[in-house]
C-alpha cells in the first residue's frame, strides 16, 4: 500500500488508539501509508484517576494526557488531532461533527478504525464509535455542506474492547503486527497515566498472536511468536474471490 491509502482512527481517549490499534497504525506507517488519529477526548475525568488523587487540576490533567497521547502517536509515526470534546460523558455536538466530517474529507481514508457498539464499562467508547460512523456517512453525502470533497465508502473495523466477552465483540479479523510489535510497546510505555494496562495488552497481543498463527493456514504460515490485534467488521467485505 502507499500514501494513497490513508488510515483514519477515531478514538475516544489517548490510550484507546494505542492499546487497541497501535499495531495497525504502526504497520500502516511502515508500509508508507498516512495514519491519522482523531482523539475526541483527553480521558481527563474517567481515565486519569491517579492524577486526580495527586491533586492535579482539570487543565493540568488535560495537558498530561495530551502530552502522553502526542508522545504515543509520535512513537507510532502517526498524526493526531485532539478534539477536546469532553469526557465522562463524551457528547456529540454540531461543532464536533463538523470538524470530524472535515477531517474525513481531508484524509479521504481507505480504512477507518473505531470503537464497537457496546461497552458497559465506559460509555464514551461506544459513543465515539457512534460518532465515527455518523461522520463517515455524512462525509459521503454531497448535500452535507463542509470543507473538502466527499469520501467514498471506506471499510470500518471495530477494535477490541478491554473486556470483549461482555461487549459482544467477536473478532473476524486477526492482524499480524509482529514486525511492529516493539513500536507498539514503545507507544504503550508513553501512557504513564495508565501504566497498569501495559501488562494486560502485552499479554493480549501474545494471545491474539497464538490465534492468528493457528488460523493462518499453510499459505501464510505465521510463526509461533506472532503478535496480533483483533478487529470486527461493521460492513460486509466486498470481493470477487473468496480467500
């Protein structure tokens, strides 16, 4: 793939694009693709408990999370746009939708990654996914006024939630990220506010890698130490050949 096949990731919080899609982002960048992250919130209220306990102010916490998100995006080689749209709860607004539609039209993504439809542990995650899907549809419509040309119909994938068993997440795509695993680890290490999650997602990368290896078949033949991320399609795959 080339820079003509951009990747757009719409995420609720700075950590989400790293834990759930850091490998996919790094892999796209390694192939010469443009990778753009739309981070809708800083996670300043719901995912910054240690900073609140340390007596930090709201503005200080936002800056901490912004810095961490920027460092992580830099480690992955991606662009990141911070929308500061509020946290716990994240809410849709006309301004947010207009800005996101403009980003869709500027990037012209070939693939979109975002949150799935359910997460009973964090209301902002499915809301971000809902906003991402709505903006995609609106960005396709010539009658919707906005900056830039309308987009096509990029496939959209939900990345894996923290507790997939209770979120209705059934992966139908396993992405081999072995070649960029060290890059993802570097991005995870940038998220000091949520450092407790690094071991969990390190282990998850190994487990999904085992599943990818077992499902890869003789043609792909992935090795035993494969690392992987899991995704679920929102829309059907269109193809002229089953493979």
